DNA sequence: TGGATTGATAAATCTTTCTTATGAAAAATC
DNA sequence: GATTTTTCATAAGAAAGATTTATCAATCCA
């Protein structure tokens, strides 16, 4: 059964259907001898006759009948493979493993996934939420295709694709709502609540406030932005959160939100993927779906 | 997706498994460029990249993963096809549609089918019982592969394969058991009970007794040998039956069985199949399984 | 029996696939 | 940081395989 070819199976299937070498050859767009030779080769490699030939008619042998059933099944599978390929050419399809950092996921994913599903209905999106270093590692190992993070990640093997910039805003207890917005450089004077180590948002905030990073800050850490805001509401201090988190997180806590005056602390939101990925173009199209809604309510500077 | 070949799918599967062009090429017993070219051709016809290449590693894309699953399924089916072929080469396999005439079926089939199943366990035997003309027609139309009949059938397109000869024996009421066995030529003087028209055994009996065939013989016909013997037991006349029917049919009726003296009326039992059938050799092997048991009890001439 | 139909076979041509030789990029090593 | 190694891609000639044209042999039909 060596040197079996799909072409032979195709010829065989048509001949089994038509029962006529001439007609089958025409359907296959080859000459009759070409088909005869291939059928003969197929029978040789199968080790048994598939057809019983008369000048009058060409009929499947008992073995041929059984053979034909399986061949049809194989050809069907192969055609499905072609369908799959054709589909993949136009719309994106298949599995997409997407990593997202925790300070983006809850606020951007709902809208993003809706859009993604609208644009690529055949895409099977699998989301994993983790901190940037883990996502980068998984990208490198091939466990992820794409990650939605804050840029830059500065990883040589990864391509960075910025999508939009976003300000960090100040969250204070509601009682301080009318107090003047402090300068960012003075924040280290206050009890500044931040996320635990590993979150890039923590590092960005520290950098912005000119506070050296490193060790833990006992009593000043929360496991999520939501927790931080609740802590602020309880009067434990102040914090920074990304603007996109404002509508969701500040709704149920007695806090006041304000933009800083002067130079805004910003973070760059974007996507990263392996430079070698052949799907880079598709990934850019996907990333563009992240572009913020212009109708989105934003926090005014006070 | 044109010009897709099984070879490409095989190469692809190995490369997907090894993740290394060099190793994959070695497994496929070709050089690395050959494999590279085929993979590239496969990707071109699929219209999308299947692998993500680094000097470090070769990894399936998301699309490639989906593609690989289906390819593996296809290759599995193809291998099964090979198994089927290999099996068919040695033992006979597949479906065998066998026709048998009613004056043979009940007596020979039990033992024959047992032997057949022993010799070719993978053979799916489908038996149809009918009179010779119908069997011949079905053979011609491809509805049957093989028929077990009385020879000759004298059909140009069929090959006849005699297996054994068998005498016809006389069945009389038990009361006549001690009477001398009449000469066959005198049988037309008696009420000779025979099968209905169409049965070859009827014609053979008539020919042997020098009685012209043709029209129906009211009141002298039975639908089966079993019926005929019961009729004889009821004193309605005498009949002829093939020797193989004796043990089964004469057990429960008050009849006496006797061989004729002098030249025995005989029938030739054998098989027929289309001369064009590529399975002729197999059919001969099958027919040989019909050879009578030498330990078989036979009816002594009186 | 002679023409028509149908499948098999043979030789030449064309296409595809393979091998050998070589190049280029990234990683590992010194 | 230059060099060696590893690994995949590419190119050209060689080998293998498939296709076409031409022809034959067998069967059917009139």
C-alpha cells in the first residue's frame, strides 16, 4: 500500500460512481489511459482487484465496495480540510489564545470580546488572565498567541503594538472631593495604596511618583483595583487607577476621582506577539478592535 | 487546495510531531530540502502558515493545530485502508453474496457455512435461496458473487466448477420397502411426485425417467422435497430426492429409500461465477470446502 | 462477419519531486 | 564580541512519476 496518492483515490471514486472509464476520465479531466493506469496502480498497491471489467460494464468487486466506502469517507475529510483552509484565508478562524493583565481584563474585555466575536465569528477565543511576566513567558513558550498588556514590555522576541494611551487618575476618600488635587510628586507623603508586586501597574505608579520600587509595602497593598478603591473608601489612604476602571470601580464606594493637573501619568495599552508569528497581520486587525469608543465618558480634570 | 497530496500530509504530520525539519526529514527518509519544499507547498495551497519557524524551534500555528488534528484523522483512515487491503490479500474478506438452490441449501449449507466461517472468519456471507434461473440472472446483474447449483447451467458468461456427483434415490411408501426396486424406465407408470416447475431437480428427474417435461402435473407436485417425502409417506405416490436430503427428510415419514440398480441417476453439484470475476481463484478455494465428508452415511443399493 | 464501443498497453513528453550544493539568520561558544 | 554551530530556505540538475497520443484486443450488435 505504498505510494498511495489522493489522486488515485479521486479517480477511483469517480470510476466507482460512473462505472465507465471514459466518462470517469472526462470528469477527472484526464485521458482514459491515464485513469486506467492509476486504477491499475491502485489495485496493485491494494493487492486485490477493485473492479470487475467487461466491455459492457465496470463494476466494483465485493472488496471494492468496502474499499469505496472508506475512500469516500477519506475524500470527505480531505474536502473538509480544504474548507477549513479556505475559511482561514478570509476570516480569521481557529483557536486564539489571548492573555490579558488583571488591570485591563475586567474593563476592556466585555466590549472587546463582543467586537471580536462580531468581526471573526469563527474564532475560538481562549482568555487567560495573568501578570505581564507570566504572559510574556507563555508567549515565548507558545502557550499564548497574543497578549493584551501595558507597553513597553521590552522583550526582544516580541512585537509591540500600541493601541491607545490612558491616564491614571487619583482616587481619594469622598470627603476630600473638594480639596485641591495634589501634585503627583507629593503623593509619597500620603498613604499610597498599590497592587501587590508583579503588577506592572504598581511599578508604573511608583515610577510616576518617584518612589523607589522593590520591597513590599505592608498594609498598603491590595490584590485588585477593586480592593484598592474599597480601601480608599474606608479611609485607609489614596490610590491611582487607570481611567478605564473608573466607571466600574468607583460606583459602589464613597470615593472621589480626579485627574492630575499638568503632565498626566499615562500608561500605554497595546498588544504583543511573537515577532515570528505568521499571523502578525491578523493580530494587528484584532488589536485595532481595542480602539476606545469616542463616546466613552471620561473623567474631567479638576 | 489543489494538488494536495498524501505525501505532503505525511510530511506535515511528522514535522508537527518532531518540530524539527531535519529530524522529520530523516523519519520520512528524504532530505531536509525535500521536506521544506513540500511543507511550503502545503502552506501555499492551504493559504496560511501552518508553522512558525525559528532557528530554535518549529511550532504549529493555531491554524496548524486545527489542521493537524484533521490531518491525523485522515492519515488514520488511510492506514486503515491499507489494513483492509492487506487483510484482503491473505484471507478472503469483505462481503460474499452466495446464491443456493432450494434442493441443496437445507442439506449442505449448515456444514458448508461452518467450514467457510472457519476458513475465512472475516468473510461476511450473505445467502440467498432461489431457483437456478433466478440465481443466474442475479449473477449476471452483479447481485450475487457466487452460486451453488446443479451443473451444467450452460451460461456463456459463467464459469462452472463441479465439486461432486450425487445420486438421486427412490423414495417409496414404507409398505413397499421389501418390493424390488423398479427400473427407472418404468417410473412413468407410477404416480411420480415432483417439485414445481422451475426447479432444476424436477427437470433432471423427468429427463432421467424419459418423461417429457413441460406442463404442470396436477396433484403430483410439491413445493419442497420435504413436502414430497411427506406425500409419499401418505401413500400419494413415489418420488426421487438427492441423496444428501435422505438423513434430513426421511426421518419423520413412513417411507423407504432405495438406490436404483444399474446406471444411477446422478446430479452434478458445483459452483458458478462470472468468468470476469477477479476472485475466481478464491471462489475455487471456497468451492473446495464443499467436498463431501467421506464419513458421510450413504444409502446402499438394494 | 464487420463496424462500433470500450478498456489495456506502449512510447514519448511533460510535470513533479528529490538530491546535492549553498546561503542566511539566529543562537551558542569561546 | 567575534566565531562556530545549528537550522531552515533556496537553486539547479537529476530522477521518478504522470499524462498524452497512438494502437491493440475483446466484446457486443447488427
